[in-house]
DNA sequence: TATCATCTTGAGACGGCTTATCAATTTCAA
DNA sequence: TTGAAATTGATAAGCCGTCTCAAGATGATA
C-alpha cells in the first residue's frame, strides 16, 4: 500500500527532526491506525493485543500523541475517551454524533469553514485549529 | 437586579416541575453564577468560600448541572475542566479561544448555525446541541 | 405553626482516563 | 561493535467529576 508508505515517510521525517527513534511498536501502531477512521487508545490496545500481547497501553497513548504532533492524527474528546482521527487519508473533517447509538458521521462543509475564518478575522484572530461537533439523533434512533 | 430575579424565577419553575427544593446554597450559587460569562466549578468554589466556607465542591457541581437542566447554564469541556456558560443573559453562542493568552471571545453567527442544520438534515440527523470552538492567536499574541 | 416525608448537603471515597515514573531494553550514529 | 540516548511496559499517580450516606434543611399538609 503506497499510502501507508507515504505516512510512514511522514513519521520518519518527524522522528528524524526531533531525534526520536523508529521502533517496532511505532511501526505496528501506525499500520493499524491507518486502517481506521477514528479509534480510541483502548480500542487499539485490544486490537493489537493479538499481534503483540505485550504492547502496553501507555505506549499506545504515547504513540497516538506522537502521531498528532507529526500531523498524521488529530485528537478529539468525545464524551469521556479521546478519539484519534486519521486525518492523513481524509483530510480535515467535522462530526455528527448520534446521542442515541453513538454513530459518528464525518462531514466537510467549505461554506462553514469559510464563515469560521470570517468570524475569526472580524475578531482579530488567526485560526490554528477548530472543533465542530453536532450532537443529535440519527434517523434510526428517532423511533 | 431584575435580571437576576428573572433567572431566579426560571430556576423556581424548574424546581417546582421536578419536585426539587430551593435551598440557600442554590440561591447563593445562582447569584454568583449570573455575575460571570463562564466559570469552572473549582473557580466558583474558591469565590464562594468567602461567603460560605462550608459550601462543598460537590454541591457546586450538582448545582451547575442543575442550572444546565434548567436552561440557565451550558457546559462545555475546554481542556481538562468543564466550563459553565451563562446562556440566560447572552443566549447561545460559540467561542474563539486564544492559544497564546487564553482569552475567550464569544460570538454568534446565524449563517453558521443554519448551515449546521442543513448538514444535519442532509445526513438524517436532528440536532440537539452542538459545539463550535475556534482556536488561534489573538492580534496581541501574534507578535 | 408543627409534623415529617422527601430532598439536599458536605466530606470523603471512588472510578475512569491519561500521564508520570523508572528499571530494563532497544535503537542508531559513530 | 559500542554506548549514549531514546523507548518500552508495568504500574503508580493525578485529575476531574460523581457517588455514597448520615446529618440536616425544606415545604406541603394538617
Ligand atoms: Mn471543520
Ligand atoms: Mn453555535
Ligand atoms: Zn443513532
Ligand atoms: Zn492571545
């Protein structure tokens, strides 16, 4: 998969720039991470237990945070657990969350993004990041 | 202050409807809460320690959550601690947060709100609440 | 106004999530 | 190959918010 190789290269560059090392665990976690849209550290922990039963939860957290710094992942705090989004494949996006069943729908809306910039400019701000989450009931849960 | 009285009335109605009681603590916390745009439970705890050194932190949390149910406050989760916004005076609003100095600017943008509804409808959702936070640098912090 | 079922409070225990600690291990530049 | 530096895994610690429960307050009722 050439995409995985691309991300691996991004990681490699980030590691080199910060005197960090490429470890077996980091490779393993990256590969698994790139297969999903968004995960929690806990979920990855259980997924990866099959491939490496000794991989520690702390390492998962550390590595996902590293991915955020490298620009491969983006952390969000839904409810109680942090969700790590794969932004390298899909780019920036926001979320609709069903409060009934927990379903998460990703969306992108350029017009909203543009208006956000407008609001920021009007207030003298330059936006670095933003978070937009819409909570509600999906069609199935409205019955 | 007629405004405080108005909110007190909203609270009174909510309490009546749910078989809850109006206590000295709830009055005290409401009065203090209405003087600010947004606070954390911990901050209120310290502010109110002067007026009532025995007021418990759990009571502050319980009461702020009660205000949310009554429609007087709105909770958000900035960073690690929950912020409780006074929405009774200002109505619904979103936030611009300076990552440099921590300044919070409140704003309202009907067009964005409308587009949010549009996105939700397109995906079969009915929105209950939403959260929009723009993080960036204010003009002062850009130097 | 007195009664008393019900609600509320305060103090601290508890729990979930994430980070810190640290000795043992691994990486990688030299 | 060597060794300084980074990383790991196990687990302790920390933080925030809720839960627990006995003591106290409230307010509908008589
Ligand atoms: Mn967005
Ligand atoms: Mn809004
Ligand atoms: Zn649903
Ligand atoms: Zn600033």
